[in-house]
C-alpha cells in the first residue's frame, strides 16, 4: 500500500483546509530520521472542514481504517458534524486528522505553535520543535520519549547555532 | 598506517563532536546513532522529507515482496 505524503499534503492544501502537520513527518522535518507510515495533521473540524478533507481524497477510495468494516467515507457524511478525529486509509496512504494534540490543545493552540515552511510543492504549517517535544512528552509512550531524546539533542544543537525553530 | 582511533571509527565507534551538549551526549550514551542525526541536519527540511519518502517506498516494496514470497 502506497504512502505518498507529499501528494496528500498538496491535495489537502488545494481543498482549502487549514491544517498543521504533526506526528512522525514533523519529527523527520526537524531532523530526526524515523520511518513513519501515516500522515498526521491537526485541523479544525465541523461539517464544512470534514467535507474539505473528503474533497481532498474522494477519488482515492477513502475508508475509515479503524472501523471493523472499513466504512467508506462517502457513506458516513451524516456523521461528519460529530467527528473529532478521522483515521483514513486512501490510495495514497494513511491520513489521520486530529482536532487536538495531547499536551498542546485544540487546533488554535496548535496553530499558534506552528511554523510556516515553504517547500517546492507549497507552503505548509509544521509543528514547532518546542511544541513537538512537548506533545511527545505528554503522550508518555516509550517510542515518543525516545524521539524526545533525539529532538532535544537537535534543539540543543540548533540553539548553539542560533537557528530558529 | 591507520591509527587506533581511526580504526575504531572504521569499526563504528562514534566520535562525539567537540560542541556536543548534554542532550546530545545523553542521546548518544542512550544508544542512538547520532551520526544519523548529524547527516539529517545537513539536509534541508525538504530534502529530509524526500529522503523519508524514498525510505518509505523501499520499505513498503520490501514488505510487499516479503508477503508475496510468504514471509511472515
């Protein structure tokens, strides 16, 4: 099964959805080479925003990957307004959309702790290094705490070089 | 003639950078390969994401190949 994060990011941006990239891809972005097999974003929810997510992936056979029967997204439109998170499997890979990040708060708080970064395929908001470390600590999971050790080393190095993060 | 320190590095011994701070040293002593972090930090963020995509593509290909050959 493919996992094309760049293509998913471009589609989400084109849909008009506001979002911040969080999770493993953000860890990679900040300089820690880990393998991550899904794209995690934090975004505002509500019917309109979930429809934007749907429009971004509707031709990619999206299904709610954590439901027992892998419910197709198009069959769940009546529930869009009630969703707080969405975990999708699409033809371009796994896409997890969250309304809040543990340790940081809801989308507005996450947005305030993000940085806008320009890449050849567009401008995207990424969780700042400090916020990413705080979120990883808040989960308390061993794999996240391991990532914190490396992210803290990166932070220390960037601070010593007066780099912004 | 290769000196002992160089030989050790050739055998995988990590040389702590002179400017390594406490967090960097702690991560290295915990067992992480900090040379990978050093290499990653030499890339731009976009290059890191592109490299990650290549790794993911390869791992998925490897996984599918293993499944096709009955590996569990």
